[in-house]
C-alpha cells in the first residue's frame, strides 16, 4: 500500500519516524527525508504529480495547511488525520497548549477521516492520556507517539473496512487559537497555579514574560506553591528572596522562579540572575 505523509511541525516528527520504522518508506517527497525532516508532500507541488503517485492512503499530522478537496478525493482509503485532542474538543491550531492552559486533567489523540473542514471529519478512534504537571513540548512528544501507535493499530482494520467512522457531535465542538507574544504576558494578580499553567503551555513559543527595568524578562520554568504571603502586605508581583529561592507573590500563592532569560541575554537559573541583578529582589513586577 502506497502511503503519503503530510506534516510540518514537531508533533509530526515522531509520527513519521514510527511510520518509517513500521515499513512506510519515503518516496516522491518534496524535501529530502534525512533524519527528522517531516514533510513528505508539499501542496506547492502540482496536483497532477500527486495523482501520478496514485496514493492508496494519506496520513496528516499537524500539517498546518488546509488540504483542498481535489486532494482529498484521490486516495482510495482517504486522508487520515492524527489530531492531539479528544475531538470535537479543541479543534484548531493549539489543542495541546490550550489543554494545559485550561488546567485539564486529561487529553488524548483522535484519528479522523478528513473532510474539507478543519478537524471536522468522522472519528475512527481516540485514545485518552493524562495531564499531570506536563510541559507543552513533553506532552506534544507523548501524544505524537500515542497517535502513531494508534494509527498503526487501526490501519489494518480501516483497509479491511472493519472500522466504521462515527460522526462528531459538532454541537460540542470547541476551537483553539494560535497563541502570540501578547498571550505570554503574566498577570501577577492571577493564582500561582494559573501562571504556572501559562508557563508550561506557552514555552518555548510564543514565550511567557514580564517586564523588569523596561526589558522583557522571560520566565521559562517555575514552581507554584501555596503560601500565606498574600495575607500580609505583599502585593502581587512582589519579588522576594527566601532561603535562596526567588519567589514572586501572586494573587493567591507564590511562584518560585527556576529559569529566566533577560532580553538579549542567555537562559540562567533564577538564583544566578539575582546574584547579577541584586535590585531584582524586592522589586514589584
């Protein structure tokens, strides 16, 4: 069976590698497939070239572009999309980040038979996965592997017509957005838990930040702690140095800063940053 793979993001890389390991070999791709090069076909190539390849099946994982109807109609077994959420929840470009940001306890992957609308097609199968204190990139890798394994599991049944697609409940659909730099601004009046989720969800891109001395200070890693500091005269955004830990007071609880990066500088442990910028402790962000 001839399979063509569509993928452009980090989520697609483990999927592609597992497909190759299971015997799916590159041919006819737009880019050389050495190492983790994920793109197997590019829509900028001609439709006729795609037709000439006579694909039996196409697999899509975080391709980032809408695939035209003319393509969808060509493969005998259609286009299967591996989507990192439990559809119809979290359609769109940022399902993993949104799940972390919203404090969800579980997410998963869903394999759908693609139609012309984004993440809209009927479901072949899904698989749940727990979210603990997971960072975005870590969860992305886990879901990519899970999605590839699920695809390998269902492919024989799908080709043998033993698997029936189930229509999504479109009335329950929720949609995600593409996050940008302004979304990373920290509001210190929020709880430490909410800010921690923001840090885990939006790093490394678009980044999570605050301002200090008119410069952007990225917060790359932190730990939320329940504390009664906010019961005293401390204000949200107040920086404290307590027992060699850099602590910022939040609307509820405190955040222990672990890794930071000042604009134009390298990433450093927060304690090292304070040693080089002693006025930081005691500052209100």
